[in-house]
């Protein structure tokens, strides 16, 4: 890719799984599968907040009882900054990616439509199965069944693409066409959906129910801020996942014409905290992960960033603010708060380890693993009305590469796996990058196409 990286070692601490995890998981499975209906028209004269859907009174308790309560959960200690006022998301969470401690949350287990943030689960499930050097000749059948208005990277039938190319299309352009081709290589969309639900259950992402692997709006398809954060944390154990999530731009194969050298075209990551945009600056230390936007889900985003030796994960779902790029700006505010509040707040919960960390069993991502009650079965989610994927609202991007801003970070790994140890210990070793020296910024001269289901 031509980007320079400087690395230092940052080792995740050893975190023992909570003794209450098993009870919390059982409670989550037995809780009523209650999903708030889309907002009804409120009577004139009521406060605007009354027009917004309300979270269920009873939500999952996975990770701690406080995370299942409606509203904001935070325990400020001496010297801790107050939470940002400019937060309008229906659900959000701030967590320490290393220890798994949840620093603060708001309706963390509210089951909502995830949009393309669900592609993180798709990648966590399928990416380890397919060698990146494997090539695939795309057929018309591979591209069938995509929703109207889907975001596309530009894959053509009767053209050959490597698995590496296809993952770039998934992570950078959120290409539903790339998702469908990779799903075909994984045995088809139904098999991939089954695998994803099994993987969600193994991760204890029990709010999640997959219907479409690309995150396109579908009846009953849901996830939560808590689950998306769990999924992102798992995905970031994979070196290829980290590299794709942190890649700002790449060359993608164009159409192969007879007798001519195959040309390429540039694709750019739709994560604005990574690349920047008009009104959004690249976030210092950002290293991925995934954004999304559909009619039903609104804007969703999960991001990971490193600063001062701390690595934080933040997920924001469906801001109601009219502010342009609200999902990114609210994420940045929460990241700023989390870095300032680290060590000054009492955690309100934890990111639980996978079930395999407790049982010593495999990951359960294969086709033989069933989802059962853990994912809620066929009743495991809301019933959003299918709809076209909504544009992100930006027709052009003034993208930048700024070494000092963390743009273009590719994370390297030391150990690089979820180690399943005796005693339910969740141990991860990684290398996280230092920002490169210098502050040279290069503006891209190629505007982004409008995002549709990014």
C-alpha cells in the first residue's frame, strides 16, 4: 500500500472472566425478546424527545446488571470529566479494549438494526476460512439477491478477484457485492447467515440475530452497541481484519478487457474518522473499525483508537441529532471522554469473553454449530420494515492521509489470538502502533461517491 508504520508493544492485561457471567448469560436468554417499535407520531406540543422510541424496561444483563438498565450508566470518581452533553444516539458504549471494562454506556443492550456494522461479524466469521491469495471467478448467481440501493465496490460478473481484493471491497467501500461473493465462496448466503449466528452465540453477543450477512435492513435483524463492541474486539484479534479495517485507500481491480492489461481504480474507506471529510477531522490514533447507514438503522459506527497507552472501543447507534456526520462526532466526543476518564471512573460492566474461554471448546463458527436459544431463534429480533439503504449525506470527501493523526494505521500482533486458557482467562497480546512522525497532509483529488449503506 505504500504506507509507513512505526510500532511499539502494548500487551493486553490478563482478565479473568466474571463469576457472574454464566448467570448473566442465562438471564439474557430467558429475558423476554422485547424490541421497541419504530417511533409513532407524537401529539403536537410534546417535547421532541418524546417522539423517540424508548428502550425496553428489561434488557440483557450480559456483562453486568447495570448494562441491562435503560438510560445512561456511569460512575464518576474524583477528577473524572462529565459525559459530553452533545449525545443524541439511542445507544452507545465506551469500553477499554484491553481489560474489557465498560467505562460508561447508554442503553447498551437495546436491540436495534445494525446496518453495515454487522459486516464486522461477517468478517470475524468468514475471513479466517478463506486464504487471501485464493482467486474466484464471479458468476451472475454470486451477485443475486442484493437489496435495492446497496452499496457496491463495483464487482463484475465473469471477472476474477482475489479474496484479498474482496475483503478490501468489504471494509473500505462496504460493498454488498463483495459480501455476496465471499458468502458464495463460504457455501452460500443461508450457510453464511447460519455461521454468523453461531459465531455471535459463541461470542456471547446474544442481542444479535442475523438475516442478511451484509447488514441490509431485514425483518428481525438486530444487534446492540454491546454486541457490536464484543464483535469488534474479537475481530481485532485477526491481523488481516485489523489491516483491512485500518486501510484508508487501496487500488481495486477494474474490468479485464481482452488483450489489455487490467486496470485498477482507487477505493477509499468510508470511515470518516479514518480518512477525514468536510466537517470531520481524522481522529488521532484511530485504527478502524466499521460504519453503517440504512433507512431503518440510521447511522451506526464502531471505532477503536489508541492514545497514551490506552485502547478504547466506542459504538454509537442511531443519533437523532441534525448535526452533519453526527455518528462520527459523537464517537469522537466519547473517545475523548474515555481517554480523559480512564482510571477515574468505576466500571459499570465488562465485555465478556467467548464461551470457548470458559468451556475450552472451539469457536463454534462451523456449519454444524446451531444458534438455538442463545440468539433468540426466529424470534430473536425486531421486525424493521425493509427499505432502501439511506445515503450518508456526503457526495464528496476531502480525504487526507496524516501520519500524525493515526490515518493508515495497520495493527500488528504479538500472539494474535484469543487464547483459551484454563480458569476462563481471556488473554490477548498485541502490538499497537505509534503515530508516525511528521504532519504532512495529502488531499485526495478524487471525490467519494455518496455512501449508500456504508
